[in-house]
C-alpha cells in the first residue's frame, strides 16, 4: 500500500490583516500607532473647545478592522466627529 502522507508538518496560520490608515476626522487629526497592525491604536485629536465623538481612540483587531463606534444609546456610527464642548 502506498503512503501518500507528506513527510513534513504543515502549520496554517491565519494571516493578520492591517487596518486602514485612511480614516479622516473633519476639523481634526487622526494618528496611528504601529502602522495599523493588530493592536495598533487610532487616536482622534480635535482643536481646543472640541472633543472627539463618540470615541477618542480605536484599536485594530486581527480581522483588519478598527473597533466599532457607538453612540451612548447603542447606535453604530461609521465616522467620528469633533463636537463642541
């Protein structure tokens, strides 16, 4: 009987994806740590008398997506804004 098993071990690792570095913030700035790799932090910065809403930071997941943003009531948002304080 012919043995067709390979004589080596194959490890399959899921390739981690980088998050987009093209996020924008009207009237503000966006910065990234670690080039958008898993665990990178995206930080929104607004001018004086404004604050990032609904979050000031997001984290890049292994799926290549930034953590989601939600309003206090739970509604999902796709963009952060600089909101007057």
